[in-house]
């Protein structure tokens, strides 16, 4: 190519760039590359930097909020996947106008005060310890109940992730012994005593039982409650007995166990809990919806025991087929208590 022709080509390209700007730049780029363009979505990383993802992904994540009765309530939410998903989970629990409008529709409230920043988080996968550092706004709550729900809600949310078994609180880069209403946070915390009731009881052990609550009568949700039992070591039978006995009378909680239905016993085989009940003449249990709700209530309570993988309900020692009841047995234990 002669020098004269080269100069002419350069002048034409320069003129095109000046007229069409960035669009022309793309044309020129395509002239000199074989790369194909791909559609991408931008998602935020754990350090609030931008990362590129070829498709938007949502992750089922259990977050904890509080209801108007002061109980912690686990809710499955879908949040965008990102590196450092545990930190993202906490960010989705921080009080804001948008969050209040969202979960307020079902009678729930955020537990992490507005303006709180998560300054840092470190997870030791060998020990399961998660250190999480909050800004000073984490202290902007007004009661002991709110303080306890804040701490337990964060611990329970983080320990939903398999790599985390305990949580060390930090505020402005420092470990403090206790919060302003006396809740101890100086040492790593584990899941313990969620929604503890009957605190004056001198029971020898405790079990977690799932009851129900509602704020507006329209949307109801399961509430995990810790109750005391008289046996030295909590077991499946005592947990189910507490469920079938019903919640304490001084609470607004209730269950999906129909009135008149009694627990007769439970037997464990190969991880399956065979729960035998007496239902008398209760025709409601022959309704699929009523049976399904009862089965989920039983399954959630059994799910607190690691060695239980499934449940089958018997009627007076008979299978559903033998009892002539045409409803469907639950195939597995329920994964989530509440979804919204």
C-alpha cells in the first residue's frame, strides 16, 4: 500500500469517528477483533465492587425478622447471588422504608437498625467461626427484647449457612463484652434458645417446637419456640408431646394439630419417624389441606433433630391406606418454615 492510500484511509476513519462518535468506535473495534459480544448482568460483590455475571442468579436464603408479639420468625427470601452471600443476607435484614413496606404486609419488622453498616466479615471454614464487624448504628434499638432478637436473629441467619457454626460480634472493630441491655456478646455465640418461653420453669432440658402466629389474621407463619421439658435429655417424643399439648395459654400462638387429635407414640426406623396419632371421629383429617398442614407442623418440629430425615403419619397404628384415608404422606421433611 502506498503512503498516499494509507493517509486517505486514516483521514476517512478519523472523519467517521468525529461524526458518529462511540458508535463508530465499535465499528472500528469489530474490524480488528474476532471476539463476540455477550449480554451480561452486573452484580455487587462482597466488597461492594462490581462483578460480571452471565446470568442473574437468586439464592433461597433464610432471614430472621420479628413480629408484633416479639417473636423471631424465619422467612425464606430470594436474594441475588454474590460472593460473600452471608454478608448479603445481613444487608437484606437492615431496616429501611422499602423493607418495612415489604415485610410489614405480613406483620413483620426488621431487626437490624437503619443505617447499620457491615464493616467487615471473616469466616474460618475450619472452625466455623464467623467474625462480623458492625458500625455503631447497630446499637440503635430501644428494648431488651429488640436487643435479644437482634443478636439471636443475626446468629441464626448466619448459621443457616453450612460453613458457619458460631458468630463473634464486633462493633466498630472491637469485641465488646455486652450490649446496652446486658446481652453478652464477648464470646462466639451459637444457636440457642430461640423464642424462649416459660423462663421460670425448672425443666431439666429444652426442645424447639413450631407453633403458629398471625399479625393481621390474613397471613400466618410458623414460629420456632424453645420450651422446657422435665426429662434429663430432650428427645423426639417429648418434643412431639409439647407440640400436641399446644402452646402455653398466655400466648397468642396456635398449631395445625386439629382439636381432639392425640399423639399415641413415635418410632424411629432408618431415619424415618413413624408418628402414630389418634384422631377419633375428626373428619377434618380426611381433608388433604388439613392433613398437609398438620404434617408440616409435625415435620418442622422433627426437623430440629439431625438424625431424622423423614416422617410418616399413622392412624391408630395403621398406614393411611390401611385406615382408608386418601391423603398424601409427606415425602420429605419441610425445608423452609415460611416463604414470602
